[in-house]
C-alpha cells in the first residue's frame, strides 16, 4: 500500500461518526513494506485527532520473521499492538510456513528469536495460531507449548475456499476441529490461571449466557472493512479479492457514498442472513451463525451453511457438560473470562 492510499484510508474512516477506529495493518507480510507508510498513516491520524476526529488504535499482524531495526524503532515510538502468527511447536509451524533456499534456517526459530527480542525491549504482543488437520490429536502438546511460552493466543481454524466454492486442503475437517477444541478446552479450563484465548473465552461466555465479543460469534460484520492495496473496499479481510464482494474504491468514491449505496446494503443483507437451521438452533445466542466468510455455497442470492456448524455445536455441548460436571472450576472460569462476567 502506498503512503497516499494509507492516508486516504485514515482520512476516510476517521471521518465516520464513531467512537473509535481500529486500523489493522496486515497482508501478506506488512513488515516487508516501507515503515514510512505506517509512520505517515499514524501522523495523519494524530493530525485528524486534533481536528476532532475519533481516536485511532493501530494493530499490526506479522509472521514474525522481519523485525528490522527500522521497524523496531517505529514500534517503540508509537503505541502499536503487535500480533504474531505462530502455529505452536516447530513441527507444526514449519510444516505450513516454509522457508526458501536463501533462508534455510527454521522459520520457527526466527519467530521465537524475534519474540524474545520484543520481550527484551518491552514490546508486548499476542499470537495467532492456525489449527491445521495435523494438529487434531495434538491439543495437549499445543496447549503445553502456549502455556510454557506464556503466550496470549487466539485459535483460528484453517479454512480455504477452492475455485468452485468448495473447501480444499489444508483446511481442517470439522470433526478434527471439534476434537482439538474439546481437548484444548479441557487443558485450558483446568489450569489455575488459563492463558488468554479469545475463542474459548467467547465460547465459554456464550454457554454461560454472556454475549460474545468477536464478530465470528455475533453475526455482526458491518463494523469491519478491509482495504486492498489499490483502495478497493471489502467487508472484512476474509472477502478480500472476491470481486462480487467489492464495495467500491476509496480512490474514486467517498467512504460515505460507498457505505450508503444499495450495492453495499445488498452485500450486508446477504452476509447477515442466516439459514433457517441457524434461527431454530439452541446455540444461536452463543454462536451467532458462524463466520460469514466460512459459509459454503453462499452468494448474494443464496444463504450458505457455516462449514464448522457441527463442530461448534459439539464444542458448545462439551463445554456445557464439562462445566455442569465440574462446578469447582467456576472460579477458574470466572478468571478465564477476563472481565466478561
């Protein structure tokens, strides 16, 4: 993304009548770009704040291998939340995040070394762990790694659409996801101080009747937008590049006109519409119908089924049964909810 496009993004979104705007800089790999792009964007935000705009929060999601001195200087200079993609121990992480002949060392080793560097200079970070099919029987190993490394983690099921709209490898099968999450939950909730795990906090909260916080559990996509490097606007980064989901281009249209257009209204309606099975499901409050980008067969004219529907139901049932059978762990659950109770 150029400095010009990044500035337009900041100006357009901070012109909205909202309480706060979160800017999530990702890619691709954002740390391969010129740090001047983000520096200029933050300076633009600060200028607009003095003119009465809403405050901004900046977050950056990286694979953790390219922390140059110039980027570290920028990250120390401004309050930027850092997220690092780390798929557990090396045998999982390196399997799907390959290295090149020019960089023959272990990618996992590089990420771990850079996390140690961030800790040494006092820069906090969170981690995003993608759950793949080969992790289905390794939940305890993954949890032990997360706990030993004292990581704040979010778990993301691996999901890929094929060219025909079908689900293709290396997506995780719903049964495998269910097995992994149930076993991971059992390890997590038994820990006296469960490490932060946003997806489990939301799922446990939903079972206990507490409204989830994240969009994938709330059928609530209209507060999230993604801007491609050329200024094209999409609802959420998971729709990036899908031409039928493009809302417009910030280089040729104002954000206000795009968001108020009939085309955007139609896409919002399509995303928010749930299958009849969802509206009749006992877990709708806790689930929200699932991530709209992970529905199969959905177009603007048809409602798709959430790919991990069966997995979510079984996980919710497991959490409910577990908590009913282990009343002594409610104090641990309260601690795990991070202020949601």
